[in-house]
């Protein structure tokens, strides 16, 4: 190869390298932000969140979000981690939004962070590392952080009180079962319906539904009374002896609470009941 051709090739390669370097200098990293955090669903059991991540591509060429990892931290401790590996194409000079849906289990939260059982909200921080495939530059990792507050919703606390005898004879009895209902939340709720199965000593004494409405304001407590009528002809003499021997009774209470709440995202809820223990009989 002649010296002239070698010189021409060298000049061409130099110009090409300069052009690539010039283009690389022009390529800018995308701008990242959490545009919004949406409450997509809420219950006494869990919370559905959607983080809308905005990606602003300032370049005249499209870029690709290859993947990203996330770490949702609660009270400065890692709680929920994951990797999103589905690539997304960000058009040239455009802003795109990437949705990151997450579900937080309140039971797991309270078990992991004992202090949350007495709190109505908690602080969080979302930490992401987004991997972009940029023109000329190749893969680049861009960090993103966002912090805020989350509500902590707690199920109502229900406990069995005493069993009162209003009337008793050799064939039947009218009783009142007292239930304590406590609202541990910073919002109000109402009891619309209580379906129950009340058993003593492994034998069902009463099954039914209470539709008397009960309203509880925030941090409020109320007593719910369930009328129970039993027949000793059906239950046997053992039920009569259980009520008259002045000793605590072993009980089981199962069923459901139908609630309404003052939260727009939680207008209604059904809470299962499954309680057992001993109760006192009062005359």
C-alpha cells in the first residue's frame, strides 16, 4: 500500500474517531423523577402502591431502559426488593413513564417493625438503580431516590366479654353475649353487620346475624351486645349445668364483621372472626 493511501486511511480513521467522540459528548443522561405515588388499592390486610417513574430523554436518539432494581425501605430498613427486567424504549426528546406497582402486607409490616403497631403512618424511601443503554456510551446506571409517608391501617380489635343471663328456667334461657370492639385507627368506621357462630364446649349454642349499626370514631371503643336464646331441650342438661355452676365457660366465636369506613379507598370491608377462650357467666 502506498504512503498516500496509508495517509488517507489514517486521516479517515481519525475523522471517524473524532466524529464518534463528538457524538458521545453530545449524548446526555436521561433525567429521572418519581412523578407521582398512587394508592391503587387498600384493605385492612394490605396496601397497593404504584410509583410513576418519569424518564425524560433529552437526546435526538431513542434510549433503552434495559432493567432496574428497587429497594423499598421502611423506617430506614429494607422491606421489599426486586428487579424489573422488561426493557422499555424511550423515544427521542420525549418523556415516558414507567409504572412500578408494589403491594405491602400490613401483617408483615407489623411483624417486621414492632413500633408500627401504635403508628398511623410510617416513613418510606424508594431506592432504584436504572440501567440505560445509551447511544455511543453503552450501558449507564442512574440512581433514583424518593421518600414520603404511608398510611398504616390496622384491623379492628374484637374481644369476647361476659355472658349475661337475662332469664333462665328448666327448659330455656335468654342470654346476652358482650363483645368489645375497638378502632385502633385514625379514621372512623361503622359496623353494618355481624355474622356469628357461638359455641360452648364444642357445641353450637347460637348462629345468626346482628344488623344493629355501631359507629366508632377514631381510636374509639364500643360494646356490642348479641342476644342469644337457647333451649335446653335441644342442647341437653349439660348446657343448663354450664350456666348455673358459676364457672367460666370455654367458648369459640367465628364469623365475619361487615364494616364501612370513612376512607374513600376503603368504603367497605369484611373482617373474619375466629376467637376462643373462656368467659364469665353473669346473672
